[in-house]
């Protein structure tokens, strides 16, 4: 059966599964319940010492253990959790075999302070420069750092775990990254390259240096008390430029005709993708 | 969205109409072409010894980035990229053309920016001297980091700088993920144009190899070439890559769009394909490259291959096994001549392929081991190959426009 088409003759793209992990909780049901109850996920940061920081609250997810911890590792874990929920709802493909490509919005990656400090300790002398770090970095002892801090590492892991097809794309368009991931999926389906796409956005980068960098750009709210304004109609959270840990993901397919309600839900897609 | 207003509909040829190269061998097409033909290699074996890097050429930035304020707020990788992007726009004849630039799409392949090495080392030294108070790291970062450094570190801000300096203002996308990000940037932009979702796009990347923080990152995996320079194909017993510095951009557009504005093509970008080999068993990268080769489209024998092979192992040997099945093709490894420029290596290969096709000749071998043979005739097809040092494989078919 031919896939349904829109007024431009393009395949209609529908959302068949969604998953979400945020500072409010895991899953659509939990997030919806808390959101409609007026709860905020913004909380005082406990993940690391916040002494001397101007901003001490964020929408952190601290209920998803990652070992050894890194922001990139947490981003990967949150992406996994959200994807699992979306795939369960969609029922598409089978375990470890998603019939389409992965488009992943992910924060830029770099070596983080716990790992850099581990290296510094291993140098074992009071004055350290990068030549000292270079001298001890090879030989395989820190091979896991290379793999973890490759920009493509989160996408490679998700692609392998969920069995997406082809080369996974890791992208950043700053705060538009999630929309771009969806846009890439929609475009690929409309081109007829695929019947389904896995569009994921994940960000677990609340760490000291990220907070400091955004603070230095005066981009963060410093209204630290109270960090969680319950039931406020317009909570003055102002965390728009902090590092929200809000992976949401969509999976779309056109292989089956959808009920009218599902088709109508697409009306929001072009807006989301602009 | 641009796709609904595109002037084209249905599959269309994708032409490469602009090339911008600013590399360790020089800036501009003639300088790079001449250096390749003279067999010149610009490698610095002293400044980072025992490691070596291919340093960027010295240019007057003002010609492409006229405002000093813009130059100041970029770090080296962004200046390199913004400069090379400007060269590509000049080459395509669209520089300053607000109508076209205002709807030109952009797909950039980027890593991250330089760290402030002095800040890092200051903190590590203080830690080594026993300062481990909980607030210590926070205090040092708050007082030592330059506020603008973040703007130079974020991957997507190369695209931001290109938009600001050159006015490229269609959709903007930044792909990350080392070498294959450069493949996917080309793949995405070309497939959008071929499908009528876009008319014209700027694609490419930039890389500054003169960075100790990057040497540390790749040293974790023992990927750096040490002690002595050798061509890529002669590194098997002494594996590794020498980081390179380059900005490489191309302008691609639909044939109809190019014809309508009277633009001449360097070449046709006929296909771009990519995959993610599991790399768990020996031979899997070779198998992936075999598969990608079969997807490129009709290939004539006796053509040319420009590869981003890095010298890292085991992937270079795996790629060699694939290449040996195509012994009638003249192979050129850009890693020997330019170093390994990571996200930029594939766009660099595309630019060099288009340049070679437009000049009716392939540049000479860069290796005397027999891996790279002379090519006497004028190439009509060049396959660009990229296999990442750790993950990701891709290929493109670039053809002469007759």
C-alpha cells in the first residue's frame, strides 16, 4: 500500500513513540503528572561542590547511576532510557534492530575534570604542564578516556545498542539541536531514504566547568533560593541557557497508515523543526 | 523550511561549484595544487616532539575576516574555518551575494575548540601541591577562564562565525563525530539538494592540529605518530597519524541552480555513502568499505581514489586490504600530504577530487612504496574514501562534468 501523502506529495510523517527523562522523572506518565501538578525539576545541585559558584541549582537528573561518571556517560545513559521508552511505545522493529537511522542531538564532548585530575595525579610532580600529561597518556592505561571523549561516542553506542542503520549523525545546533534531530528524521523520510528514524536529544552536562562557562556569559539565573518554586503559575526558573537534562525522543514511520488523530498531531512538526 | 520553496523538484545533479582550501600547504587552489605537484610536505617535527603536526599556513586573515573584533573572538580552528569558507564562497562566485547567501544552507563538520592550557595546568599543579578544598576547582575556573573562551570552544560556533562574517543564512547544521562527521555533512547536504529540499549549500570543516590538548586525547588511544615522519602507507610498524591543520569547504548546488546563475562546475558530486562498521572482528572495516564501494554507482576501471587514510591501526591495514582489490586505481592518501585533519579530512578529499577533475589531472603520488601509482590519463571519476581512526566509514563519487 502506498504511504499517505501530504499536499506537497511527500510522505506524511507521524510520531509513533516518545520517551522522556528529565529532572522531573522518568517517562511520559511521571513527567506529565508532575508537570501538571506544577512541580519543577530545578533543584540545588548535589552532584559536586557548588562553593563559589553563582548558580547552584539546575535541572539535574541524579537518579540514573553512571559508573565511571562523566557528563558524556550520563548523556548516553539518559539517551538510552528515553529511547527504550519510545521504542516500547512504538513497537517498531525488534530488540536491537531498529529499521532506520539515528539522529542524535548531543552536547559537545571533551575530556572532563575528574579524568584530567586523575592524569594530573598520575604525573606525580608539583608543577604540571601538558608535556607531562602527554608523557603519561599513552600505553593503553587511559584508552577508555579516548573512547569516552570522542564526539561520536554516544551515537556509536546508541546505534549499536538499538541496532539503527547506517551512519548515526551527532549534531549540535545549540538550543535548536533537538529540533534539528527531528528535522533530519523528517527530511530523510520525505526523501524516501527510510521508513523510520530514531531522533534523540540528550544532555547531561551539568558539571562545574559548564556552569562556570555559562555563568561567565551571564547566561544563568542566580535565583538559587528557592530552587524549586512549587505550584507557581509562572515559575521564575530562567534556566533557559543552563544545561537542562531533557532528552526527548521521537520515532517516526510511514510504513502503516495512521489513524486521523495521529496524522493531525503532525501539525506541530513543521513548527518544531524550524 | 527551504524544502517547500525549492526551485527544483525531483532528483537533480549536484554540482561542486566552489572550493576553499587553506591548509598546511598554503591557501587557495593554486598554492595547494602547486605544492601537491612539487611533492611538498609541511610538517613540524620539533615543536611538539616526539610528536609532529602539520602547521597551518600563514595568511593575512583580513582578506576573509575583515573585522579584527571577529578575529579576536575566535580561536584558531574557527579562524581557519571561517577563512576557508570565505575562499569557497569566492570560488563559487557568491561572496557578498545576499540573495543567494541568505538562503544558502550550511552543514559543518566540527570538533571542539582549544582549551586554555595555562588554566588547566595551573589547576593541576595546584592540586598536585595539595590544594583539594571542595571549592578549589570552582574558584579557579571562575577566576581564570576567559568569558569568551566558551564561544571558541562550542562546536556549532564555527557555523555561527561563518554566518556572521560571510552572511550564510539558510539552515545551519553542525555535525560532530570525528572523521565521519565530514562524510555525513556532505551526504546530508547533497541528498537534500538531490531531492529538491535545498538549492545550494556550503559544507566543510576546519581543524587546528597544533594543540597539545588534542595530542593528549589521541595519545590515550596511542594514535599519535611519533619520532619520525613517514608516508601513511609506510607506518604499519610505527602506526599513527600526525595531526594536520586545514580548513576545507565546498559549495554544492543543483545543476539547475548553477546554470541559472551562470556558474561553472568543478565537478559533479554523484553520490555520498556512509556506514558504521561494528569493528569487533578483524575484516569488518574491509567488509564495510567493500559494501560502500558497491553502493557508489557505476565505476569505470582505472580511476582514482583519494583517501583520508590516517596511518592509525588497525584501520589503515583494513582499508589497505580493500584498496588492494582495486589495484588499477591510482590512490592518493591526503594524510601523507596534509596530516590528519579529523572532521576536515573528507571535505578536503572532496575539494581535491573536484580540483583534480577540473584540472584534468590527478596530482602525483606521495609515496614511493608502490601503494600510489602514477596516473597518466585525465581522471573522469574520483572516489573519495574516509575511514575514521576509531569509528565511521564513508565514500563519495566525484565525476567530471562533460
